[in-house]
C-alpha cells in the first residue's frame, strides 16, 4: 500500500536514533505502522515529521504517545500538524474533555441543595412509614381476629426474655463501677455514705434505662432491620402483599409492641440489678451491709425517680423498634444494602435515644422532678 505510513531510523548520535515518519498518518493508513512502532526499542533523539503528507487526530495521538514514551522531541511538523499535536497534548495531559470545575462559592449552594432534597425525600419516607403503621393499627382495631398474637409473643421472647442475661450482667457491672468510682470521689469530702444516693438516683433515672435502650438497639434494633431487609431482598414481603397479607400488620406492629412493652420491664430490671451491684460494692469496700444499702435506697431515692425511668423506657423502646423496622423496609438492591441499613438503624436509634434523654432531663427538671 503506497499511501501507508512508513518509518525509518537514522543515526543521530553514538547511542540514539532519529525516527523519520512519512506517508499518510491517518486512521485509514496508520494501522501497520502503529503495530511496528509499539515494538520499537532503543533511545530516540527526535521524531521527524517532515515527510508526513497528511495527519489526523489518530496519527497525532500515536506520535505524541511515542514521544512521551521515549522522552524525545517532535521536529519537522507543518503548521497544521503542530496545532493538532498541541491539542492532543492538552487532552492527553488533562484527561477526557470536561467542563472546568466551578469555583468553591458556586459549588456550595449546589451541594447544600442536593442534601436538602435528599433530606426531604427521607422525611417523606418516614412520614409515609408512620402512616402505614397508623393504618395497620386501625385495620387491626377493626378486625381484632387478625391480630398476630403468636408473632407478638415470639418477639417479646426475643426482645425481652432472651436479653435478660446480657442486660443483667451489663447493669450489674455498671452498678459496681458507679459505686466504686463514686465512693472514691465522695471519700475526699468524707461523704462516702452518699454513695447510696448516687447509685440509686442515677440508675433509676438515667443509666439503667439509657444503657438498656442502647443494648436493645444494638441487639434487637439491628435484628429487626436485618430480618425485614432480608425478607425484602428475597421478595417475601412482595409475596405477602400478593396473597393479601399486610407486612406492616404481620412484621412491623408486633415488633414495635414487643419492644415498647419489654423495654419497660427491661429498664426496671436493669435498674434493680445495677442497685444490687452497688450494694455489693458497698458491702465489700464501704462497710455498708447489703440489706442496709437496699433499705437506704428506699429512704433516699424519691418515688418520682422511679417514675421518670418507667416513663422513658417505653418511649426508648418505641424509638428503637421504629428505627429498626423503618430501615429494614428501606432495603433495596443487593445484600450490601442489608448491612448498610442495619448499621443505620442502630446508629439512628442510639442517636435518637440520647437526644430524647436530654429532652426528658430538661422536661422533668422543669416540672419539679429534677
């Protein structure tokens, strides 16, 4: 093919050659030449384009790539070839053609707008989920025979009874830590006897219920999200809708009721066990007999502290269950979404519980239960 591009090597120095290109460096004729040039070895001093009759973007790209690989200059190019080579070098250096990135002050409003729009979609999803729950409760109220009693009892066992050992151990250790650390600080003022007040009030009002809610979020809230999310992926929820069974009535409402009710019992149980842990420390290190410690709890802890804990417990349980069920119902795509939504369920539940606990602290202080 007489129009095909060709090359030759000429000595330019003791150890370097000059590559001389000729012919038509275009897409239709450069194929054989490119294959030969890809196997070219040895240092090059320059690439001479004086004998090139015609060159297009493909030819310019081959020449620029060869010059970059051998770190040599391009000589003998015509004015048109130089403009084409310059354009190819700019594209090769900056990557694919794309519009320039806008300055920071122009990007910020767009980013904020995207986040606001995504947050709005999330709010719509939460409101819609609440609406489904209310409709499900209304439907069960009209047809009590459809209430899933077995599912409710099963979830109460999983959320409450199965959690007794781990929550009891955690609460017992928390009571020990509070009593030990509190007595060390109070001893500086000769008031170690007030350890009873410290353990009783802080466990009944705050830590007993709060730590239990965190444990339930990590244990049951994650389980709710993972179970419902897996059922979404395996299309079991779609199958329920197909046969006329409401997933909200069968899956969500029993879990919410179980977590709300069992959290009330678990919070009280955790507070009692934490007080027992504090009584053990009092008996062993403070010289306060075990039974005396428990009797003093009744004398120094006001009854409204107990009510504060009992009021907060079911609210925390409701929040944990709602977070777990909501994120489970939002699973889409593949199995990775199950893990992501499970993590989001635990994090959002714990965050909401802590925020509500702060609100309750201010509220009960304002009404005189501080």
